[in-house]
C-alpha cells in the first residue's frame, strides 16, 4: 500500500491548495474531505487539488471532489484539479468527471487559471 499524504496550504488570500499523495480511497478520503472543508471554512474561494502524487482514486474520493465543487460553488468559488496521473485521469474520464471538473496538466497551469 502506498502511503497517503494530505496537506492543506493557503497560497494567498482566498486561494488554497490541497496536496495529495498515495491512494485516495474509502479509508483516506475522510482526511482529504476534512482538509478541503477546512480551507473553505477558513475563507478559500478557490482551491487547487494537486493530484500529482496520487496513485489511485476511488468513488469515495470522487465524491469528495464533487462535494468540494458544490461547496465552493455556493460562495462563487471554484475547485481546480492539477496534474492528475494517467490512472487518475482514466478514472475521471470513465466517470465523465473530466467534462465537469476543471482539470489542468500542472499546478502552474491551475494557478494561472484561478
């Protein structure tokens, strides 16, 4: 099993980042959700979720992303995904979420899109 990591950072006023690593699944998604919600509660209006270190993502994690989009939408905010790996991008594509979520190839591209 790949070690899971999840760190939240305020990059600037109103802009937050959640950096994920490892497997985001039924067991680790609650920690991801906790960090995402905390950023929004602390005033983030835009949140970038950096997926560059994620090796696996399941439906529970996808639910966290969707709830994050809805939560940010309520405050005219947005959620952006950065650097999904090929396996993660495949899941997003299979589920159709690649058409709904704002996905960027790198963290810098996501930052430029905020």
